[in-house]
């Protein structure tokens, strides 16, 4: 197990330096798990999960960033997990628009030998899931801009409105997890065509390769239905290193025979830019409420960089749709009976904020 972790860390930290635009990020990186790492697909201990999220970054600036995503993932009972992810990013008011549509497939591999499955004790049962992401990306200019991030050599170009092209999307991820701990690595935009879109203006380029390393730990305090934990994520793209560190806690209770989970989190983000200068970025405060099949999440990024006085921070919202608690329990029992091992549940709502 130790050698496996070392191998995954080495793979996640290997970066091919390039120099174009960055992909959007999410403060609720565990909720937007398919965007973070395709290898998290289906790891919810339940038959399906649907998610939607909206990020309004630097809303006080003219030309802030707007990002939306929607995902659906399911467990097929055959250790095979599948999912779908759609995201839409707008850099500036109707400026550079990037749309990503992709499918994800993963396969769960129990790492413990059958005779050492600890009778379904998830805290001692380890799983490895590799996953593949395939899709398409559309990049387009939706307004009359003279200067955008993707202009070659930074040279202003006129009449960019209407430029558009499609690029293939290829991603790969690995995840190692048990009930209390998870660690993963991922790489996105691996298929680099190296071709510029427009034969005349030569403006749009495919997204740069994005590497991600992430992990976390969760501890359930069963005496009072409280869970506490922490997680981290490191993203590397276009020579910029961006890292988040988050601590979280949640409380589960009953209200009129309905199970309610209330959670809160506190995070800190920093980054190292392409000039290798370290910068503070934001303090992130988050909260969530799950009632029966629905969970609502909100986080606010308080900017602590030099942009503090101008950005009004960043708001992020999420909605998650789960099967009922009873259906989830029946699914776990069915999975265990068929596969002789408990269903992994790294993406339990108490883990992922």
C-alpha cells in the first residue's frame, strides 16, 4: 500500500509545462468530484447521484467568470461505475466560452485479498479505481474582444466574435480509498492536437493539460452522529500551482422521522504563478444541508489577494440529488451479497464538501 501511494504521488506531481489559459476551478471540489477526478465516479455507496453547480467568480468585476456544471453518476453492481459530466465556462461577459461534454467509466478493484476482507469493515477494506474520461470540448468567442488569453503571442486581433471549434477531451484518474481515507490523481485534456483553430487568425487553442492531486480523511464520531475531517487539492496547469486545504464537520439528526445532515467547512487557497511567486488567494467558508434526497451547498470565497477591494469575492452554489436512505441501505446490502465486499462510499455527503 505504501508503494502504491508513492507511485500515485509521483504520477500526480509530474507536470509538463505549457503556457496557455487555465481551466475553471471549484471551491466545492469534492462536490464537483467528476470535474476534480473521473476516478471518483460511482463511489457513493448508492445506485446513482445527480449534481448541479454554479460558480460566480469576482462578481463585482466587469468581465468576471461564470461557470456551471451538471453531472450524473451510477453504480452498476458489477464493480463498473459510469457517469456523465457537462460544464460551461464564460470568461468575461459573453467572452471566451468553453463547453465540455464527456462520459466517464471506472472499474473498482478491491485491494485486500478475499480472506482479508474483514467481514465488510470498510475502515480496513481498501479499493483502487482507475477511470477514463472521453468527450468533446467547444471553445468559442461570443463577443467583439480585442484581447483574450488565447491570442497567440499576446498580439491583439480584431473581429474575434464567432470564432469556434471543437477539440477531443481525454482524461484519466486513479483513486485509492477506504471508508475514512482517500487519495487520488488525475490528468485532463491529455489529447493535445497542437493545431490552431482558425486558418486566417490562428486564435483558439485546445486547453492545456491539467494535473490534479487530492486526498482527505473523515472520522465519524458515532457517539453523537458527528463527522469531522479534512481534505486538500493541488491543481497544476500552464505552469501555475494552485492548492486548497479544507477542514469540515457535519452533524446528522432526526426531524419528524426524517434524517437531516448539516455541515460546515473552512478552507484556504494559495497559488504559485508562472513566475514562481507564491500568493495568497482566498479564505473559503462553506455550508450544506441535506434533507432526505436533496442536499444544498453554498460557499463564499473571501479574496485576500490584492484584488480584495474590487472583486466582492466569489459565490458558489450546488444541488445534489441522492436516492433515499432506505434505497441506499438496500443497495449496499445487494452490492455486498453480489461482490462479497462492501460497496465503497468515499463520496458520502459527510465526506464531500
